[in-house]
C-alpha cells in the first residue's frame, strides 16, 4: 500500500516507515515536512489508502515527539494542533521545557 502523495514526498507505506523517516528530521526540514503533512487533504489521502484514524494519529504523534526531542515548538495550525498534542502526550512531555 503506497500513499498517494499530495505533497511531493516519497512514499512511506506503513506507520513504522513514517515514524522512522520523521525521527530523522530536525530544524527547517522537520517544520517543512510537518506543515506539508498536516493538511486535511493529506489526511484524506491517507484515509483513502486505508490508514485508520488511529494510525494517522500515530504519524502526527511522531511529529510532536520529534519536535519535542529536537527542542522545537510544534506548530499549532493545520489538520492537527501539534503543539497541543505535544502537551497531552506523555512521551513528548518528557522532552518539553517547562
């Protein structure tokens, strides 16, 4: 199952592949990829390719965790409020500065 891309990225086809790719990102590349993915259009594309909402949430949690691990503030705009997700996720909160 390859995800039909709406954002020009190469195709991860499983949650594990998404998480692995996201874990390599930092700085501008992390922010850019998060903004490209965090659209209703991309979420709809994932749903059309058979991903469940729970799986899609895991992709976005991987972004929030990577933002926290790299000391970057997650964006608040898009299909998901990644900043709020980071505040609510126990794993991401371990890395957030208080």
